[in-house]
DNA sequence: CCGGCATCTTGACAATTGTCAAATTCACGA
DNA sequence: TCGTGAATTTGACAATTGTCAAGATGCCGG
């Protein structure tokens, strides 16, 4: 593991409060690895051997059933994924693959569980992290069940605009195929949703997003902090 | 609070490991209350003033947006709800109402957070509980995104059959309107889904469920532990 | 036991979303 | 720069799901 990655992950909320000893125990058995794009990291159903930390690049979490596949989330630096499976020592519920060249840290799950048992500050940090994850998935479920695909797209764009400091123009963070899957629709349907939103003040040309009329777009999207605000 | 409710909630995984002192601190400020059916307990967006424990009856967690409403889960005895909001001191993401006459324990959130800070065993129990909640919602999201409404119904029935010890005949645990909402469809669509499953070995007459051909039903439902097994 | 009301079911229809095939655009390596 | 293959878009169509209205059923209180 590169020496300069240590302070980077140490500063994560999940690891910042724990004792120096515990942190040392955690990273002692860890290793860092760089993966090319589109590499399968884990497969749903596998035992949770590692807790992963995305240091650079990005990782897609997805799931399969009966020949169908859906994208559930994208993990960006610097954060961890599959913490719940690691702590519970349960099989992964989601598969993971890199979407681009990515540097990952792999922490052996047994070490994570050992430190979790010993270090109280770490145990509390895990709570905060899991509570955050839980609330994010609940918001996701609300988004899926309460909104049509056009509404989901409109709100997705507004969320990313907010994340970019309220920018009117920015780039899509993933290819459209993946975005469609994440939003719970087909790529064809996403194309049509994009066209349908043009009269409501949204233009997407390639990866370029332009909000031409925020008022109209918000009137249609009706963004709601209890679904769209990913800070609370 | 009735004296005989104390051992009942003390035996919950969430409370069983904590110190006697901590438990006492927790229940000292708690109060127990019995509510009639269809009483609104909390509303999404409200500050998380209490952690709730369902002692008897049942509570529906639901959410609203833009005039639409969807049922997200049903909490049955004995378990808690809205633990994540309580710990994070964040607004509720879901509303809650009793579905029947229910006895609930209300633990002031501040007390829960205080004990969480002090009692390490409790902090770890919270982790286990939250990890469980998280994985349940993830399974739910997979169910919604990967399956059609008919498949969701078929798997719902098989899950409840399993929960009833593999029974071939049992009663629906909620009215159809609520079930439809939970499964992400309209009541009309649920009616049709029920009819569509008759040739596949499922009969639902009123609240009575009869699996007449488990093989065919499973062939259609393709149940999967990574979506349908609520024990892992 | 009956009436009234909510739930559930059904039919007809509309909207949404998915599927398939073909055309077009785009990105990347030779 | 060009060619190749993947991604995206479009059109035509089908399947799924929702909406509305009406009728049937079931439950509860008087």
C-alpha cells in the first residue's frame, strides 16, 4: 500500500476516531491494488472476505436476477463499500465492478470484525456509516416507488446540479446505459425521457447536461429533501 | 409501562447485551402507550424524538410524495423502528401508522443517543440491527428493480409460506390494498396478478392463500436467497 | 338481520415502459 | 485520418401497469 494512501483513508469518518493501534491493526493486513476498468471485484452471494475502500476511480454496485441486471449505486472516492456484509459476516448482496481504472484498498473482513470488537470508537463510526447507507437506500426505494422514470431523471439532474454547486451546466458522471439502469429503466426509455424533458428546461447532449429553465424543471421534478438530499 | 413489558424488550437483540445500568437509563424515561388502529404515529420530516418498539399489534411505515403514497414495510412485534433517524438525530424518512390496535414503547431519542455514547455493548448491538435493516432495504430494492409485479407477488407468497413453516395454506398478513402498495402496484393490478397466478399454482380467496402447485409457482417466482431470505 | 360503507374485483381504456431492429453517433486504436 | 465496434437514438410495436367507473363482496354497527 502506498504510504500516502494511509493519511487519506485515516481521514475518513469511518476510521478517523479509532485508536492508532486499531488503525495499525487494520491496515497491517490490508493491501492496495489498482484495477483496470470493467473488472469484476466481487459477486453477489460470495462470502464477505474484504471490506473495500475506493481511493481513486469508481466502482459500480449492481445485482442480477433471472438474467436481468440492475445498477444499484456508484461508489466514488473516498468511501467504503459492503460494510454491512463485512460486519455481519454475511454474503454480499451486490456484485461490484470497476467502471474506470481504480485504486482500491482491501481490508480483510476478519481484521475489520476483530477491530470492531475491540475498538469502541470504531464501532460507533460503523453505526454512523451504516445509518447513512440505510437512509440512502430508503430514499432510493422512495424514489423508485413514488416517481415515474421522467421524474426520476429530472430529479437526478437536479441533484447533480446541486452537488456541482448549483451549476447549470455539467457533465454526466456515468454513461447513459448505466444511468438508465440506475434510474430503473432501459437505455431506450432514458433517451425518450431526455427528449421529453426538453420542453421543461433540460438539454442533454452527449455527456453534457444543460439546465435551460430551472424553474420549469423543478416544477416538474418537485425535488424533496427526504428523497433527494444526500447529506442528511 | 407495564412491568411485564420490561423483560420482553430486554430480550431483544438490540437491548440484551447492554449493562443493567444502561438499560435502566433507557427505560426510565420511556413510556408505553396503546393506540387504536389507523393512528398516525410519526410523519416523515419530523425530528426523531423517539425510538419506537412495537410490543403488540403492527405498524406500517410508508412515505408520500406529490400526492402519491407507498407502503415501505410493516413492523411486527417485537421490534423497533426508525433507529437510524434516532441515532443520527436526523428527520424521519418515513411516516408510521398503526394498522391495528397496538402497544408501543417510546424511548426518548436523546436517552437512546446518550446510552449509545456510553454503553459499548449497546453501540455494537445497534450496528447489528442497522446492518440487518440495511440489507433488508437492499433486498427490497433488488426485488423492485429486477422483478415484474407478478413475480413480486409470487415471491411474496413463497416468502410467507416459508415464514409459516412451509405451509401450503395460510392467511394474508395485511389487507390487499396495503399489500399492493407494498409490492409497488395498484390494488387493481394486484387483483389481476392474483388471477394471472392461478394457472401457476396459487389461489387467493379473500385473505386465504392456497399454494396448489408449489413446483410451478417456484418455477415462475425463481426465489433467491439474496432477495427473499430475510434471515441473512 | 339488515343497511351502509369500505374493500375488492372487473371491464374498458390510457399511459408508461419494455423489446426488437435498424440507423446514427461516438470513441478509440491502428 | 480512417475504420471498427460499442453506445446511443429512433421507430414500430408489444407488454406491463395505471386510471376510471361500475359492480360485487364482505364487514360492522344498529
